[in-house]
């Protein structure tokens, strides 16, 4: 507990310093307008970095440095043997000072494994839907939160879909995402995650029929996020939908060795 409290203090100090150190990073920094907020999507590889060490502090430090307000996390362990039975969602919530919602998609090594969302905004409600599977493999899901963001209701979704070469299951997952939108008529939606698919794929084109890709709208460069260190693929996305949806004003990929993916960050402003 003492070590965790020291780590929390360290992240808080870095977060305060980053208000100046990272203030010019984006076109309009968080807090520059009362309707501005930042979203991050990050496959954290159960907290294991490129050095093979599980280190949640550096993940929390990165979140603080980028001044993210809502963070979609994939590959999150809770009580799993490989991460010493630690409760990663609880630890990350403590380290960042954010509310954490964790969704278990399947039981693994005596614990739970799934997606999580960290948020600085109030959570009105949430559900997790598990995707249908057509073959043996990792059970995946769609975590859906209703948030109150700067006086607006916002649906925030987080997902991690199948990686295998045959994209049949990925396309089925996108169809289930489409069906889930019927629960939220008239509400703006942001969906983030590791889609294990590149922009030239049929899966991506299906997503583009439903959402706007924030990187395509405002990002500069390739937007590669995988593998961390020397990324050559764009498979992590922040999509947005709705006539009353917040507008993406900037997007970037911070470089970090805290996971096998780099995070993707986008800044939004409500109209």
C-alpha cells in the first residue's frame, strides 16, 4: 500500500508538470475551452512493456503526460496469475485518480481478462456485450458507457476484436457494433479500441460506413501504433458518430515502450 501511495504521488506530480510541459503539443490543449476533452485508446498488454516488465506506473505517467480525460484500455488483467493476481483496474484508477470501469470477457489463469475505461467524467450507466464467436479463441466484448461530458450525454465504447487472418469474425463483430447503436438513438458515440485491422480492409470500410475516423479527419502522418518502438501498422482507432457529436480537432500517437502497442490520442470539442 505504501508503494502504491508513493506511485500515486509521483503520477500526480508528473500530471501537474505536464500541464506546462505538454501544453503546446496539441492544436488546442485540454482546458483551453470548457468543451474540450481528450480521448486515448491503449492496448496495454496486461501492463507489460517492451522490456518484459509489468509496470503500471509508466502507463499512468503516460496518461497524465497526455492529459487524457477518457482512456479505453484493452488487454487488462484482474487477479490473473501472470500478473501476480494484481487488480490492474483498481491500481490504474488509484494511480490516475480516475474512475475505472472494467469488463471481464473471459476467465484466464484463475482471474479475469478484458477491457477497461478510465474516465474523469461521471459514469451514468454501463454494460458489456460479449460478441458471438464462430470458432475457438479468445472471447471478446464491447464495453459501453454513458458519460456526462461538459453537460452533454456521450456514449463511449471500447473494444478489442479478433486478430486472425480470416476477417469473418471481425466483420461479424462490426455488425454487432452496428446493432448496438440502436440502444442510443440521437446520442453521440465515440468508439475506441484495437480493431486488429488496417485501413485497406473490409472491416475498416464497414466501420467507416458507421463512424468517422478521427485520425483520418485530423491526424498527420501514418498513425501507426503497432508494434511499439517501430510501428508499421495502424490498427488502433478512435471513431466518432452523430450529428451532435464532438468534433475531433487533433490526433497524435505518443511513443512509449510501456506496452507492445503505442497509444492513440484525439482531442475533441463539443459544438
